[in-house]
């Protein structure tokens, strides 16, 4: 049994034909969905790359693992899916992006050599790295955004692409009048990237995945993590003009969202990315390119699936397709991700298990409330292990794949730490208050903001577009209180006792008594005689002074 865990960066849940997109055909995503289960209510634990991914990899909420924004190191020693799977005899490999920052201070404190096996795994989020490329090779006056080595740039140089940073000069730029037309500028999104399509990022990573699979032996989990369709929004021919203005949907937004707007929402609305996506000309350029990037991802997924079939690996490989978060694309007057409307926080999730136990659910959908952290638990069970519930906070999806109806969660949680955003200083007095929490029960979605703000509340049954913030006015106090009850229950969870399981604690009960720790007894009759046996009987030696009275007294 193998696991092919494929993640696409910033892929919206509804930009797949199997999810009902009216124009974008994704036959290979659909092909996996026809072999497995598509989960229609899956949510990430944070709508920001780094934090979301750390939750995927650890199976733990953002406030449990602590890496709550991009660049926050995942603390040394945090258990990841790689640690859990290796205990079960399954290797765990990375091919692509993690957005993980190593806890270098913690590693130095413990004397961990980053070049050792354990040091390398600590630096790579628990994975063994076949090739790691986080795919954002931005370069400015202060140097590169990513300080790691770029295997993709090295590949491009080997293919004859000149310059220090061909990722920026070719893979993510077009040409206009002989000049570089950078993909960083939205006005260039409709241009073909100045690169041979087979050399662009998505096909390159597909080939890396195939190279890994071809040499792999034993049982393995391969995390194939694509950078696209994440910005820069530019794609090579022929994908650059497959879609046009007639394929750009009207934005899902309403003027009422701009009336008495929650202060945190308002701060995001006034940001550079949101003001850009409030422009029709930006959406007209970007969305066709975004769709082209997804189409290329689907085509390359087909290459990968065909290779699995040709090599006989399709029948022994679980396939998982998902994303770390979505993309607003102008919906709700927003760009990027960051907040908790469905275009941002809801994610695609398709799981195909080739084993006979999953035959009954092939080609079905499941509307259970699923969290990204559930995948770590799923992989442990799929590999034949028992989920360590004191460490992994997610729940295995295997019962759903087998057609069972397990006792399940009532709500999902997502978190966001905006302390590093410049507007945080205008909103909260302390960085510890720059935190947002979403709780969603399948109908009601509430967003809590620390720092004394009112909540936001949406009823997705009557308002599926999430336009009307019902907390702006009275009349929903009971529902808000109910949702705060969910948030309180979640906040009281046991999340940090990771070195002892419940079974360990149960086994420890009374164990010290049987090891001779017998405090608070008066005469020993309070416990079974066997527990005091070693403390009774004739004295072996007497070292008391001769005049000491050792007799008993009535």
C-alpha cells in the first residue's frame, strides 16, 4: 500500500468540473473522483500557506503546533506524518513545496546537525526530501525571498535559460516589445510565459514525481506538492489563451458587505491585493490565467495517473488530491486568501483508496465536516496503524471511504494570526490579540476576533454566498452564544499532553502503589496486604540507641 498525497497551492474548491465549474474541464481530477470519494465540506485549519501546511503535516491545529503564519518555524520535535508513518514501516518523501521554516535555534540547542538524517527531517517537516522547491523565487534589493537552494532554477539553467533567476525571467514572465513582462504585474497575466511548456514548473515537478515512483520500493507516502495555480498568475502556451472574458464569472460580492463592515474585514478590504481584485480589468486578466494554470495541473495529473497505470502502481496506491487553501479572486471584494469565506477557507479534497474495502463508495460525495488535519489520521490508519489521538487531533476518513457512518464532529475550526500584517498595529494593542477564529457547523459560520471586537455571523442555509453579516444587528444572540459554546469546547481540548496517551494514563493508575509508594496510610489496613508485605516483618537489624523504647503502645 502506497500513498500519493498531491497538493495544489491556492486551488479553489469550486474550480474543478467535478465540483460543478461551468467552463473549466478537469477530466483527470474527475477521474480520481470517479475512483474514490469527493469530500464537499473540507476546510483548512488556516487560510495561509505555511500555517495550513503545518496543520496538514502534523495533524494538529495551528494553535497546537504554533507555526501560525508564513515564516514561523515549526518547533523542533513536533511530530509529523513522516514520524508516524515511518513507525509503521512506510517511508515518507517530499517532492515539491512545504513552505516550512526550520527551527534552527531549537536544533542548535539540542545539538542536532542539520546534515544528519534526523536533522534533515527536522528541517523538512518530517519528510525525506526527494526534491524540495517552494517555488517563490522572488528577488529584490535585499536578495531572494527564499534562502534555500532552487532545484528548479538549476534545471532551467541546465536547459539553457540564461540569467541568475530564470524562474522570474522565463517561467513567470512573458515578453512585450522585447522586454520582460513580469508575472508579478497583473496586466501581463494574459501573456504566454516565456518558456517551453515542458520546462515550466508543473511538468517539471510531475517528472520529479515519476522519477521517485520509478525507483521506490517497499511502502511509501509521496507528498507531491505543486506551486501552481498560486500566483504569479501567468502560464505558458497553449494554456495562456484557453479561456477568455466570457469564462470570467461575475464576482460574488454585495454592496451590503461594505456597510458597517467588521473592522478586521475592512482592514483586509483596504489592502493592496483586495483593491486590485476589486477592478474588473484585473479579474479579466487573472482569472483566465488561473484557469489555464489549473488546466495544466489537470493535464499533468493525467500524465502521472497514466504512469501509475502503465507501471501497475494504480492498484496499490491511495491517491489524495487537495489544496492548502483557496483564492478569493475578487469575491467578497477580496483578493488572495486570509479570511474565512468559503472561496478562501474551503478546500477541494478527493481520496481514492484502491482496496476492495472502498468499493462501495467509488464515485460518491461525502458532505461530512472534514478538516485538513484528518489526512494525517487517515494515512496512519491506511498504513495499518492506530491513530495516536493524544498527538493527532484530526480524525481518520477511512470509515467514510468504507461506506460507514461514524460518530463525527459537529463543527470545524480554522485560525488566522495576522500579527505580522501592518494593519495589526491599528487594530489591536498587543500582537497576541491579532488572532481570528472561525467555527462552522455546516450551516452557521461565526468568526471571532480577539481584541474586544464583535463577532461576524453568517447563515449559509439562507445566505450561501455569505453576504449578510448577521452580527451587525441584534436578533441572533442565542445563535452567537451557541457558536461561542463550540469555540469554548474546542478551546478546552487537551492538545499539549503529547507524551502520554489516554491508555498510558489508565495503565498508570495505582501503579505507584504496587511499586511501594504508600503515602497517607494510618496502619496499612487501607490497602491489600500484598502492597505492604515488603514493609512488614521482623527488623533485619536494630540501630536504635539502647534506651529507645521500641515496644508498642495501646
